[in-house]
C-alpha cells in the first residue's frame, strides 16, 4: 500500500494536537503507512505516537530556502506517497508535496494556494472565518482535514492525542539520574514568569514546599525558556531538581512520564503531559482552556472565576488552595480505589 504523508504544525503543542488527525487517518486507511513532516523541535516526539512510521524534518516556521524545499521534495518523491494531508496552511509547506508530485494534496487553502492544494474538504469556505468565543479549535480543524470536511456522528468523539514512553526508557532514565521510583514526584512547568500565561512564582513555591514537607520530590521541567524561572525557584527551593537544561525533548518526556503528577501552565509541554496520560493539573487564564488547552479528558483545568472579565488573561485568580485540592484529587484518581497507582 502506498504511504500517506501528513504535514504537521511545527510547535510542540500544535504538533501533538495533530495526532488526533493522524489517528483518524490510521483508522480510515489501516493498511497505509503514515509519515509526518514537522520541525526539528517536534520530530523526536513522533516515535512516541502510535501509527506514525517516521518523521521528516524541515526548519521551524517552514522557512527553508527554495533549494532546501526542492531537496526534501526529491527525497519525498522516492517514497511514492499517495496523498499529502496539509494540516498547516502555509504556502511554503504546500510547495513541498507539489514539487514532490504527490497526486493528492488535501487541505484548506487559507493562503489561497489553489492548485498547490488540489483537494478541498467539504465546506472549506467556512475555514476563512470564525466567530464567537467558541470558535473552531485547532484540533478540530486538523481532524476536519483528515475527514475531508465530514462531520462526525453525534455519538462519535474525535480521538485525543496520545503518546507512550516505553517503560524500559523510563526505568533507564531513573537509573541515569538516581531517581527513587518509590518516592512521589511533582513535575512543575512554569513557563517564563514574565509571560501572562504563567502563575506567580510565590504560589509555585508554596505548592512545592507543601509537597516537599510531605516527602515528595519536586522536579522543574521545561527547556531554555524556563531556565531563568527555574533558577529563581531554586533559590527558595534548594531541594528541587532542575531538569530545564535537558538537551533532548525525549528525555523531558521521560521526566513527565516518571513523575507522580504534573502541574503546569499553558504551553507546548502541557500538551505533552496530557498526551502521556498521567495525572495532570493545568492553570489557565480566563477563557483560554477551551481554545488552546489539551483536549484529553483526564486533565484538570483551573481558571479564574467565571466573573473575571474575559480581557484579563493572567492566572492570578487561581488560588493555591484550588491547586492543592486539584493535585490531591488527580493523584487519588490515578491510584484507583485500592490506593495504588494504575499501570
């Protein structure tokens, strides 16, 4: 069977949301291998996602020169792809399958790339506009492309993104870092404290100290953007382990998979934590969880009170008490009725 190529979005959170569409394609075309194209940052996550055979890499934001695009197109041509699903609306990305001669190039022509995209989902003109606070979410948009614009039946739910870290990788990670598997761990993802999406540093510190007093480990997870925030937290929390210098995003996935519960804010890493399936509590600003948050059912979202004006985007309205209660509930649910964490 000829393989299918899926052009995914480059940011980590957006790439993870594209996995919903990939699951739809895997169900519709079970005999066809599925490959993806994405950024160097997101590509290592592809091997953790069911149904993906391999990942092709382009520069983030689809900015390679014409020569680089032509080189990738030549490589793709040799793979004999039947169809390319364009989950990104970028014309620069759309040039690649066109140059590769892939017969079907499916997507919404938001940049008016008619001809480059030669198969349009039903109802495609509606993709140019969206009104109201409950506008179509990105995850729904990519699923609509995979379903060629067909609406799912009323009793059918769109698949949720899913990632799985092999247990042997988590065990090897624990051994490398001297992690005691019997000690519970709270993974904190703060983003940058100057970012309106974050939560006040003193509240993260208070929640972390509460867990440290009860014998927990506290892990600071993230990447380069979180290093300054992690350094600030460690002044007040010298016991915390700073993993924000992790060079490999796959290593970051082991950190989250090995933790007992994840507490974070809006950002790509929160989508990864949700897709990994462990206990997950996320703090969001007003009216943002629906639009930009993960769609996984087990995630607990905490937002400011509904009376908070919608134009106030920060997270100050979320109290420490609500966060501590949500963390305890998430852990209790994951452990199940017998008090032991489910496998």
